[in-house]
């Protein structure tokens, strides 16, 4: 399987978070692979949560980058920011409009976590990808007359 990856900077604004999510998911959808619609939708939601958290908590503090990598080990989405605070997943109040993001990531991703960096942190989520093939590797169906 060919390895695909993309990385780009994300300006620290809420509008930029929306565009970054769209760009990241558009890149994943454009790769010459067959990923299930469910996985693509889930990846979009997880990317949105990770990017939104970075913008919300580190947007004014410095650069943010978003990336995705698809290889034999699965799909990995990463967001790097300059905020050194460790992300905490908790149960927000029932009326809270925010605070659900990391719970969604935990529920949807096969694996997730964060890595402290000298200048901030990397938040990531991974998805197992089973049976992904390149369309060019598929054998066309036999046509019978």
C-alpha cells in the first residue's frame, strides 16, 4: 500500500479551524484508496475536535499544524500546538455547550493520546484500516454476454 500523508499550518482562529478540518478531510478523501464512508465521517469528526481544541486553547499562543497519515498501520490524525497544558477528558455538565470533544475522540478512535513536546504538545487519534486497497489494484468484474 502506498503511504499517503499531508501536513499544513492552521491559523489560530475559529474560521481557520473550520477550513483546516475541511482541507484535511478533503485530502484524505482524495487519496487513491478505498476507505469506508463511516471511517471518513468519523475521521472528519475527530479531526474537527482535535483542531478546534488546539485553536480554542492555543490559538493565540503560536503555530498550530494539522496532519494525517494513511499507511499499512492505519489512519493517524495529529494536531500540534504550542500550549503545554495536558488535555483532560472529563464529564461536562448536561447543559454544557463545550467539553465533549475529547470524550468523542476517545469513543470514536481506536487509539488516541497526546505527546508532550518541548514547545507544546501533539494530540493524535488512530484508526485501524482493514482491507484498504488501491482502486487500480482491483480486478474488474468479468462481463458475460
